[in-house]
């Protein structure tokens, strides 16, 4: 039987506003073949260091391999992801999840380029990342790797320029739990839907409407994956969706299956990865 554990880490105070979760995942091998290794979109971009073994992932229909001692950036995901250790052996991974306000401050690229992608950081940033990746490989313990990784992120944060309009729109989407229409954001900011979509594509990798859809589904899936009673789930469906068919389309889009099919195959890895 495979054993695994999550160790949640408190980020450096200067990173807390931008890091949604920082954690270390360790396992003794692959999950049982019959379990669904599903990761559901949560609107966070991810920086991953696989320091022991590698991770084989599938984003939608596209396979990706995160090799041992490789630093990768996962763009905004809006499709189901499955993953498992590359080899059936001990695995160690550090994951930094950036909230929608975080990644654009730290990584000076158009994040639309990495949407639904897992990309080797050296391909994006060259020698800067090669140097820190070498240091991370040489660090003897996960604790030292975490320190180096956070120092790297703090360096990336120096000189970061906030985008007030984008930040305002993300905050409104988050505080409304995904229920705010884009037209309301247009009226509140004075910018057109086309301008906002371009800004969101650069700073997050998706549109404000799509972010709202992910945030809205998150409200239901957090309750669903934690075993909330049926009456509470029914209430959430009608709170966030027009009708049952609207909800089922969203569920299939973000999980690749139906609630009934998924109910008996969700495992602790999926739940812990989503909720933190």
C-alpha cells in the first residue's frame, strides 16, 4: 500500500499575499491503479520542484513529464489533470501555488503562453533558472530546498509592479465567489470587455469569465470532495448555477466525469491537493 503525506509550509511574510499554498508532498510509490488521480482546477498557477523521482501528468489529453530535479511552471488550468509518480518508488515534490494575483508579479511573461501547460522553467527564463535549479539539486534536504526556492521568489518579487485594474477585477470575482458578470466589471472599471480579456490573458492566462467559472465551481467542489451532505450540495448547485444541466456541464468540464461516476473514486490525494 502506498503511503503519502502533505506537509503544509507557511510562506515567507512577503510572499503570503501571493502564495495560496506552499507544501511538500512525499509518497512511497504510485497510487493504486483503480484510484482516480484527479486534480481539479482551482485557479492557482504552480511552481513545482520534483526533487525525488518524477511526476507524470496529463492535462486534458496532453501528457507532460516533470523530471527529477526539474523546476516547472504550471499555467492556469481549466481542464481536469491526472498525475502519478513517474516510477513506482519514493517520491518528493515541493509545490508553490500562486493565487491569481501572484504569478504575474513574479514571472515577467505573458501567462497566456503557459495556459494548460507544464513548462520547464529553464525554457522560459534560461540561465537565471539554471543556476537556482543547480543549487536546488545540490541542497541536501527539503528544508534547504524550500529556503532556496523562497529566496528565489523573493528576488523575483523585487521591482514587481502591481496592476490595479486587474487586481480589482480579480478581487471582485473572488469576493463574489464567481457570480459577478463581466458587464459589471466593465461598468465599475470603465474598460471594455475586450480590454479586460487582453489584460487577464497577459496576467493570468485566461479571461475574467473563465476565472469566474473556475471560482464558482470551486465553491461546490470543496464541499463535494469533503463529503458534504446531499441537501447542502443541492443548495450549492442552485446557488451557483441556473439549473441542473448547467451544473452538470460545469462538473464534466472540470472533472471529466459525472458526480455519480466520481463519487466512489475520489481519493485523499485529490482532496488534499485541492483543499490544501
